[in-house]
C-alpha cells in the first residue's frame, strides 16, 4: 500500500473529525491511536476480504493452529510495519504534533497467554501470513488476559487485566458465524431404521461467537485470521415455565455459568490444574473451532475423505487435544460415518506439538469429570483407548507389559498426551534435544509403535517484531552493511560474518547497543527512580518464574558478588546491572518467595554504599510482551540457565541473541542449537548435561547438603536466607532454604553453582576486552537467522501440513 505522508495526514484529520468530532489540537493520544488504527483497519480489511475470497476460490488446503493461548502483545506497530506504513505513519504523526511512541502505547497488550507457548503461537501467525501461507489461529477471547503484576513492598500482587476496557480495535465480531456447544446431559443409543443412533439430551447450550482478528503479512497481499471464540448464554433456549419467578434466578445462574467459560485465562505456566472450568474452556475452543472448519469445508465438499487434503489441524500442546474425540463425534454422530472411516480421517488431519516433559505439566483429567461434563466425548475416548490397547497387545507383543503405562485411560485418569499421540499423524518436539528426549525416554514406547510420527521443529521468533521493530537502529545498521535481503531471508544475516573483526562495524554495533541501554536506563530512571550505569554489563533474566528456570541460581551468584564487595570494598569488578522480569503463578508459593527474594536483594544491594555502584539489581514490574520489547535490545547477557532437560526450547534465548546479547546458559533446549550455530567460543555454557541430570535422578545419588557443606561461598550466601540478613524474623525465606537442603534441591541449583560462577567470571573477563566481546556479539546476530519463525513455519508447512503459498 503506497500512501504518501500528505495523504496520511489528510486521512487522519478526516477520520478524527468523523469519529470524534475533534480537531488535531483537541485530540488525546488515545484518540490519535484509535484514529490511526481505524485508518489502518480500512486498508487491512480490503486485503483481508481479497485473501479470503482467493482462499475459498482456489480451495487450497488450510491450516488451523488450535491454541488456548495467543500472546499477541500490541499489534499497532507490527501491523503498520507489515503493511509498509510504519515510517509514513510515524512521520505523519510527528507532522501533526504527536509523539508516535506515546500514541502507540495507548494500545493495551493482548495478553491472552502465559509465556513462551502463547508467544510462539503469535510468532507463528506472523510468519504464516508473511510467507503467504493459508494458516489461521483458533483461540479463546478471554475477557481477562494474564493478570497484571503490581509490586507492593516487594511482593507480587495480582490485578485483573481488563484488556477490552477501551474496545479492541483489531477485532470484528462475526455473529453470523456463531455455533452452539453442548455440555452435560445424557447420551442414549437408540436403534432407528436398523442403525444405532446417538441421542444427546438435557444438555446445557452455550453460544460460541467468533471475533476475528486480521493477521497481516509483511509487505504482501495476505491477511489471515485469528478467530477468538467468546461464550454467551442463549436466552431463547431457556424455558421460563412458571410465573413464580424462580426460573429467572435459574436463568441468571445459567447465564453466569456460561459466561465464565471465556472469562479468564488460567495463569499457570508449565503446570497442570485439573479444574472443571478449564476442561470446559478446552472443549468450548475445540468444538466451536471444529464446527466452523467443517461448515466451511462442507460449502465445497461432501466427501469427508477429502478433509485431510483440505484441512490440517495443529494442536499447541495437549490443551486442545479434545479435537480428536470431537472430530470423531462430528464425523460419526452428525455426518453418519462409521468408526473406521472417521478414525482414518481424524488421524490424517490432526498433528500434535509437545511442549514439555515436566511431570507437573502433563494433563490428566479424572474420568468422572469428563464423563459428566462431556458424556459422548468420554464414550469415544473410551473406545479409542480400547482399540489402542488391543492394537498394542496384538501388533506389539513385546510391549504387552507396558500397556498399563501407555494406556489413554488408566488409574481413573485420561492421559491427554497419550490421546494426542494415538490420534494424530505427527508428534513434534520443539528443539532437537527435546525431541530426542521424547523419542528415547519420555515417549519411548510410543516411538517404538509410531516411529514415523515423531519429528522435530525447533521453535523460532518473528524477526520482524523482535529485531526490525524493537531495534530499529540495529536493523538499519544491518541493512546498510549487508543490504536488505535479510528481511525476507533472515538466514542472509550470515553475511555479517565478514564484519566480525571490522573495527568500524564493531564501533557501530557498540553505539547501537549503548543507545538502547540509555533508553532502558531512562525508562528505569523515570519509572523506578533508580540510576543505572550504562557502561555496566546489562545482565538480563526475563521469563516466567519457575523452579526449573532457576532465577534462584542467578540470585545466589549476585549474593556471592555482593559478599565479595563486602569482604573487600576495593575489589576490582566490572559493574553489573542485573535485570529481572517475571510473573509467578498466583498459587505457586515458592515462585512468589523467589520474587520477594529478588526484590529484597535489590533493596539491600542498591542501597549499600559499600557496593559503590558496582552492582545494581532491578526487578521490573509486570513482565509482558511490551516490556520484553523494551529490555531485549539493551541486553548484554542473556540468562538461559534452566536445569538441563527441563526447558523444551525457550524462545527468549533467540530474541536476545538476535539483538546481540551473549548467552550464558546450560546445554538445554534450543541453547544447544545456538551453541551449534555460533560455536562454543561465542556462548558461555556451564553446568550438568541432561544425561547427567537423568543419571542423578535414576540413581538417587545427589546430595545437596554435601555441596552446601563443602562450598564455603554457597554456605555464606544460603545462610543469609535464614540468619536475619534480609528480615528481622527468619521465616520469610525458610521455605527456599529448606527446599534446597531438606528436599534435596530438585533443580540442582547447588550442583551447578560452582560452574555457573566460573562461567560468569569468564563473562566478566570477556567484557573487559570490548573487541572480543563485540566480535562475539556480531557472530551471534549473524547466526540468529536460523531462529526466525519463518524457518520454523516453512518446516511445518512442508513436512507436516503440506500447505502452499497463495
Ligand atoms: C518470549 C517470551 C516468553 C518466553 O521466554 P522464555 O525465556 O523462552 O521462557 C515469555 N514471556 C514473554 C512476554 C515473551 O515475550
């Protein structure tokens, strides 16, 4: 779309007048934001309709990405960037007297996700559209996204995230596409005309209304859709019998219970909570999503054997794995197909992505819950299970003694990962190491039966948002040096390798980084009234707070450095600024205590004159996509220090690397592939390998206390948790201390402490040699192209979905 700045300014003034009846001088930043998005939406909507018509006309295969989470962040800038209007709009706003930064932040982050899994879904949508691929998102329009974190006296307090307060500019309500979803009731098998029919009675009816969000491709003609479903009650379906008035209250109960379904996102990351409402949300997403896909399919086709040629369904973890029995139900009960045909079609349409092997995150629903909420679905899962166990018994006699542990239903529970593997044609892990762990350990027996189903798709991030948009100066520098090809072909970033030793290029890279650090420092100064040294190492640890991500290990290193300062106030130390951002699930007490320990450490260190600005610790409130966008361009060091084998991939590691930060990390998830790309000299690795972690777990011969006893540094640091160093009582951090010493340190924090400290010393030495540091930084940027989600999506498209650019 080519519009000039003059045209933009004129359209802006017109739109402002017709929408708000205001002049430019009277308009607030919010009104300016709304005006820009309305203008942009006019342009997008035209393309959107064209894409849709074309996709229907050409009847190309479509992919639907089912996910309980889409962590979109703001769309204004990425939509402007992709539509080719970002600089026109920014210049135009300036001409009109607005500051575009202040205008754009009027958009409230769409926080419909917890962390990596939800952000991955958002990056995938951006890449699908940018590669002209017919791929769409299917999710839930939660009224409240992930909670807002407010820090009060160093503690996390959760506030509701009412992101729809000011209307969401990008969505379009499509009442005409509504469908019904049914819960509860009884299922009867009745014989009619010599056929067994399924009759479902006395169910609760829920109306599912879709809200579509356009997903704009980068400088192309494609606009795909993210369809977010909202639950509403159906007044007409409710029978008001008597005049006594009781029914009215029953109706209110019903309405309340229905509206709850799309009320809020569960704030848990890598943890499973077997709550009824969550199950309801999952079935709501799956049933509404499938019905709308099938109704579109039926407009062109009546042969359901064609479905796998026209539709691919990817499920983002097991959360939407009820697509398998629900598709079976629709094909059998609504379309009258037999079991074998329906099964063939279903298992050729659905593909499953595994995101974790953490036991505490594996979904297992109690039988009674599924049976009473979804009686027909339960019958189908039961039949799938019977047939699956039989097939192991007859076709794989060598696995007969493993049937109980492989069953979909066992010990009163339904194992959703087992259902997802049995009912799909592809099972992928999200990094090489993680896929190997699936194949050789966690899902070994399934791999024996279905070796052809298992494959790897290493995660990626959209370089358009995470480099071009958040780090404009770096993007400009890259284009000036190697041309603009890398934008369409991010692997072209490898051209930078020829500049790694180029003194003037190094200097330019250093300038860009310094500018970004100054911007972040200004933000921290204005929001937190803390002055930070832009010459210090910006050491960044941003991600959800979880035991396995080991924010605690980082803290112990910080407390160790602090102790060195106390012991020797004149110690030579390259100044460091440690930056944390993390939300803890509201019910995860350990994680919340770690947050409090970070803020307490921050108070101690930042206010201790002995430290003399050698160390600063900053906890930034309310970590979300927009905050990540502020921090990442300014990072020198990227903390990726999970217990090996626990982080399936990580994507924060990729964003930081792409912005020139060096990784300090374990050989876990995609860190392994980052090291493979940049070489061991351009990353700081340390700690146990996943094999060593497995060995300890198997042999049970890890003794955390022995390490505590033998490492003086650790003893000094850990004792601070219980010797009134932080507080007058010694209760506050006792749990953390106990989890390490009495519960034997599940995540091997003590075990990895020594090698982590050593790796951090290596970081400091390297930073003192700026030339060597910049060379490593450039090398990281040069190799980051592999981690563009464009590469990931091309692999999914070719190797799983079989979809093609329009
Ligand atoms: C990228 C991202 C994540 C994932 O980070 P990891 O370090 O991979 O856990 C989580 N939250 C937000 C807001 C992100 O942008």
